[in-house]
C-alpha cells in the first residue's frame, strides 16, 4: 500500500494505492493523526487505486470521521471508490457516515 498527501487550499488530498488491510491500516491511522495534529481537518481520500479494504481499514476512517464530527472540525470524504470497496462500507453500515464522489475534482470542490 502506498499513499501520497497533497495539500490544497481548503483540504488535503490523500491518494491511496493497493490494499488497505490490518497491516496497512495503522500506517493510515498514523498519517491521519499527524494531519489532525497539524490542523488539517478537511480530507479527501482518493480510493481510485484501492482494490480491497478490510474491516480494520474501514474502522480507521470511521474513528477518524467520528473524532472530527465530535470536535466539529472538518470531515473525510472519498473520491473514485470502486463498487467493491464501496460495498464493504455498505455491508458494514458505514456508507451513511461519509460522502462519496466520483472523482477528486468534485470531492475537493466540496470544500
């Protein structure tokens, strides 16, 4: 799994490639914590190149989103998510917690 963080004016874009599983989820969690600690609270996660997400991967994003909502500071949105990855969110019942966009331009434009 690889990820790249790009700063934009009103949000940060996190592009992830590969699988998000119990091995890679802690790395994403640490990156999210670092962004929050640096005052970055609006995040677009580009999942165009993610082929699989496990429950531990989903929970990283769910916990981060809940933290942001509790503090009333920003949110996480997803862009370019595949049907397979979206179905994992849907099966877990967390699809209503996030906004999903077809592409990164639309997602970044939300902020």
